[in-house]
C-alpha cells in the first residue's frame, strides 16, 4: 500500500495538507488550492519507507 503525503511550503515553513492512499487525488493538487502556498511537494511512502518525493506543478 502506498501513502501519499502532500506538503505545502511558504516563507513561514511547511505544513502537511493531505495524507492518503488516493494517488489521483494527491497528484491533482496545485499550489493555488491552498492559501499562502509557494510550492507543493509529494512524498510517496510504502511499507513505512519513503520511496519517492518530488515537486507538484
């Protein structure tokens, strides 16, 4: 099972804005979906280990 963690970054730090198994939903987010968001990143976790991370456009 893969778990998707979406992180929102701004000048004040970062915040987890989504955690779930729904890949389609996780990858559909855009920075404009969140207030004061400069960049979004996704971390992909499987079996308790981070297997990938990248920036969402």
